[in-house]
C-alpha cells in the first residue's frame, strides 16, 4: 500500500518550493509592460496596434480551403473590405488556403485560427517583378508572398501557419542532402549547375545564379534581362517596408523562398510568440532580418532556420550609406534559437549603422555561432551601444562569440564550395574612410557556454580595431579559448575558460586589454601574447601565480607591454 500522507514540515517545504518556482516563472515572463525593465539606454515605448471590433471571414468572399483553389482574389477583397470600413480583422479559419501574393492595406489584422494554413502558390507567374531592396542593395525581385508597403497599423496574429513554398524557389546544394534526397530532388525536375552540384528549379534560375557576382543580387542589367532570370529573383516571404505600428504575434512562419521576415525602414514593431522555421539546408533561409528599423520589441520567439536567426542590418556599402538609416532602439528578450548560422547577428550589411540594442535571456542550442558580428572593408557604418546579457549556449560547433571584420560570405561551418582563405585576415593598412566599418561599445555579461568548440574570437581591422568590448561573468566550457586580434579596449572580468585543446587566451596586435578574474587550468601554458603592435596588456596578479610558465610572450612583443597589477 502506498502512503499518501505528508508531514506538516514537508507540506511547508513543498509550498515554499512551489511559491519560489511560480515567482521565478513570473519573473521570467516577458510582457509588453515589463519588457522595458533593465534597458541600458533611453528606449521610447513602442506604439501599439489597435483594431475596431469588426471582422470578415475569407470564406465569405468565395475562398475555398482545399489547398488546390487559388484564393488570391478572396484575400484581396477581404482586406479591402476591412480597410474601407475603418479597420478590423480578416479571419482565416481552419483549412489549407492556397493563394498568390497577399498585399496589406492599413488597419488590417490578418488573423489565423488554430489549424489555418496559408500556403503560397508555386507558380512563379503569380509573383511579378518589383523594385525593392535585398541584401542591402537596391534591386529588383519577385514580389513577396506577404507585402506591406507604406501602411500603418497592421498585424498578423493567431495560431495558424504561413508557408512560403520556398522549396519550389530555392537552389539546393548536393552537399547538404543525403544521396537519396538528392536523387529524389533531381528526378522531380529542374536543372543542375555545370558541375552537377547545385539544383535549380528552372533554367532561368540557373542563368541568374551564373551571371551574378555580388552574392544573390544580380549585376546591373536591363529590364529584359531581369525578366529572363525572374525565377532566380526569389523574394523574402514577409516584406514590411516604410510602415508603422506592426504586430506579428502567434503564427508559425515557415519555408520561405529567401529570408523569412524582413522589416525594412519601418518603426514601432512588436514581434512575439512566433515560430520561425526553415529547412537547415535552405539557401539564404534567414529567420528575421531587421533592416534600418527603429523602436522594436522582439520576444518569446523560437527560431530553427537555414541561415542567421535574428539578424540586424542597415544596408550595404554605398546604397546603405546613402540611405543613412540605422537600426536602433531594439529590445530582444527570451528567444530560443536551434539551428542557424548565428543566433543573434549584426551585419554584414550594416552600412547605415546599428545602435542602442538590448539582448537578454536568450538560449542558443546547436546554433553554428551564438553571438555573431560581421562586416568587411567597404561597408562603412558604425555599430555601437550593444548590451547583451543572460545568454545560455550549448553545442555550438564554431565560436560562441565571433567578431569577423573580413567577412566574405562563408558559412560559419564551411560548405563544400567555400574556402577559409576567402576571409583570411589582411594585415595591410588601408586609409580610414567612410567605407571603414567600426564596431565599438559592446557589453556582454552573464554568458554560459557548454560543450562547444571555441569561446570567443575577436578580430577587428588593422586600421580600425574592434573597440571597447567587455565580457563579464562568463563561463566557457569549450575546446578552444579566447582570441583577440586587432582589438583595442577589451575587458575580461570574472571569466572561466575550460579550454581543453588550446590556450585560454591569445592576444595578437591588440592593446589596452584588461583581464581581471580569469580562471583556467594550470596544467597548460594558458596565455599567449604575440604581435609587435601589442601593448598595454594588464592582468590581475591574483590570477597569474607563475607568469613565466603561464604566459608565453613572443619575442617581438615589448617586455613592458604586459603588466601584473
């Protein structure tokens, strides 16, 4: 017989435990009201959406939920009806609703009931070419499945699913599939690249790929040439341009042709409670690319995508500098990232600048890189005032934290057609101009990393060092430790590095490095200092019990460059 009785003392303990657990859960719950708590800069309250209590159902406009009938006209008429009547909600009930592009008008909430699936057409003719911006450049692409341009007070809400039919659009590399998957894809139709290693949906898509030298944006060509490669110009799935007061709350966004969600030059956005998904092999399968936007809340979301998950941008090279609109005043809290090239990312298209960003309480599980910062010569732009805290990471196959100012387009885990030499550091000093990117004033604390490859990789430019970056209260259980190259003003405070196959800390051609409270294994020579431009390196002497054995100093380094204090 089981004794179900409980002592008074046990009941009290159980009650206290439950109370403390509830209190912790309440403390970790991020809401629209408490999300501003603890923000390090002056953050204006984001203006929110409001809709009248008026709604229409797309079925009343002739929409059919069989996954076969195109409902483009029904969506258009329902949205126009709501807009013409002063605003409200377009209800998408349970079922599979096939459609062409959905174009928003102001004061419309597209609400997906539980079980509702909006799936976009695989007929490329449904998506005409439009002028837009992609990867930071002014260009021409197919219109996005969901488009909002110069509108105000719009939302996408509910528990349904939005599927962009991206597999019909995206090229696929053979190296990212099993043999059987590759055979099935090839047998489905489409064409192959000359080396038979990339699948394209059509000859036009292959022609566009072969004629493009600037990542995925074609070289300057005329309208007729654009039309001939139309199938290559796959769109982002959700394009929100020059718009205000936007709410994305609840749905699953998946299978996008290119980037998944792309707010551009918009303000007052709330992005919460989303599930953002793309196959891990999807080319340019980013989750959220926030570009030249301000006053934004991003919280309580999960990402599992094929490229960067939460990425901040502001235009590329001259196009971005001419636009001159930074991404600023953004709060990112309580998000989980599974597969992605980067969990939280800034760059590489950051030519208009990024500033005043708070990121906290995020978890990265198996993400290629955790915190990723990237740029290159020619970008210009300033990234500054970035505050990151309470980040947990596990199973990171490359760097938990990575700054790369020689980014050339490689994936963090190199793919079959990529070469590490493409992003090799170039020590040649070049003049500092408006084309020189600058990353500075970046503060990280309370970082925990386990079972991962590399702790931190700092790499600035020789002519523009990475400046004033601090990491405080962090534990790195990794194979490799911390490396600082071309950095000025790095602070490491209360850091534990459990580097099993490397030095805990390597410094090269860097200066004004302050290390206070560094814990590491004493079984190895754990600190290496190199470079004839290295100077003003300071350690807390309490951490270095035997400097001659624990610090390896290159012959080219001035003996006065390192101090114990």
